[in-house]
C-alpha cells in the first residue's frame, strides 16, 4: 500500500554551505535527508527526472527549491521521489512504455491462440483418420 505526499523542499540553505563545485551533490543529499526524516523511511530512491532537475544547471547552481511527489511504502520502509510536474520528455517515455506493453500483450494473445489451434488440430486429426475395418 503506497501513500503519496507532495513536498516543497528548500535546497538553497544547505546547498550554499557546500563549496561551489559540490552544491548539486549536496542538494541530492539534502533532498534524501529531508525525505527520510519527513516520511520516516530508511531508503529513498530518486527518479531520473529529479536527478536531472537538480543537475540541469550544472554542479555549481542547483535549484533553490524543488516540488516533489513522494510515494511511501511503509512495509518496505522505502520511498520513491518523483517530480510533481514531469517534463514533456517524461510523459512521452511513459506513453511509449504503455504502447510497448500493449503490443507485447497482443503478441502473447496471438501466440496463445495459435498454440490452442494447433492443440485442437492434433486432437481432431486422429478422429478424422480412416479406420482399417
């Protein structure tokens, strides 16, 4: 059972404490620490899009704050973090994956139908054969 929450995470205050060339890395650790403390979980998994949002302007200039959607799984004590508003690229990727899944399902259905037809033919073939009487 996954619970979803939305957080606006301030990154500026902690990221500025790090040296300039380490700020994006520090922002990632701050984000993970924030989620761990607020969601009360042990492991935090960041999506590809959250990582890209933090590193988009390079290691020296991470964003000041980030709006994220967190899916919390209490049974596994883990949380998955995704951007609140996904970029267009992410939406395109999701659509492609859904289409591929549909295509694979259709292929499986066709394969099952063919195998069922072959089994029926095998069962019917001996009864149609002429007898030796």
